[in-house]
C-alpha cells in the first residue's frame, strides 16, 4: 500500500494508524509494543511526541490531506524511518518486513523521477544492476535482523527467566487480536512442557496449594499461586520451560 505522505519537522513520518495499516497490524499492537519497549525508542530520533498547539496545527494539516485522526486526542506519536524500522522488528512478521522494504524504497526515500526509456542501453543496464544490488542489500538487512533476534532468544538463560519469558509470551500473544490470546499461549506452552518433560503441572499446582493450606496460608495466597510458581520449584522443569518458550518465540518470530 502507499500511505498518504505526512511531513513533520522536515521529515517524512507515519502516524500509528498508518504504520499499523501498512504492517497489517492493529494500532493497539503498535502502541503496546512501544510501551513494552519504550527504553529502545528515542524521542526526535525514532518518534515525535506531538501535543498542545503543535497538535492543533497538525490536525488542520491532516484535514487538508484527508487523513483521519481522533479529534479528541490530547497527543499523538509520529514515527520516523528509524521508528518504523524498530516496529518492524518488534512485529517480526514477513508482511511487516516486506512492507518496511517498500516504505524504505518508496516512502522515506525521495528520488527524482527519471524516464529510463530516454537513457542509453548502457545506463538502463546499470540502473537495473543497481536496483538488484539494493534489493539484495535490503534482504540481507532483513535476514540479519531476524538472525540477531533469534540469537537473543537462544541466549535466554535462567538468571532472569521469569521476566524474559513473560516478555516473549506477551509479544507472541500480541500477534493475535483475540482477547484470550495471552491465556491460550500460556496454555499451549504449559501443555508442551508437560509433554516434553512428562510432567503434570496442574497436579503439581494443586499439591502446592494443598501444602500451603496445610501450613495455614490464606485462601488469597493459595489462589495467587500459578504454574510459573510450580515451574520455579524444579530446576529440570525450568530448563524444559525455557526450551519450549524459546521454540515458540522463534516460531512466531519474536525477540527479547
């Protein structure tokens, strides 16, 4: 698709809605990925935060180019080329990579229009070779970024396993718009952990709650227990759980 051109501070940018539509995601996915990874984004480099009088002027500009925007929004984010690249990596889908390549070539890059039919055969051949090399370079960048992401996932270890696995599971769930996606991903992972290790996490959870009840723990404390708490009790289960989460992350193309 070819998004309508938005210029801000002498740069071409994209609204959250434009970015979502281009990557075939939802605005909620873009916003949530930004919230979860805000430390990896720098204002005025990856995005512009627009509010107040600047936003009022921008709304008028959007009206002129017939770009819809929430008239009641108190602020918006505009994503630069680098910001669009970060979001592409976070989504990690083939469609996002394909569309980012297109954005780089046709939206963010401004090239003078040349009628190649008026060029000599030699120059036409040179242009064709150059385009082939550029496309090859873009593909290498895409594959390199994916490999880097996989390396990070494979490097997942047991030092911060709770935090890192939850981040990965959240990103996997974000690829599914269904309200119960987060729960379903957890269920699928626990089921695979049981299968690979011959465990029964549900039975272990029941037993752990019963032990707490015997020790006089409150009902609230018992109910707060979950299968991750059970996994934490056994080093072997942690290892299997990490392996399963890694496999799911690589399969869905997400990274830490």
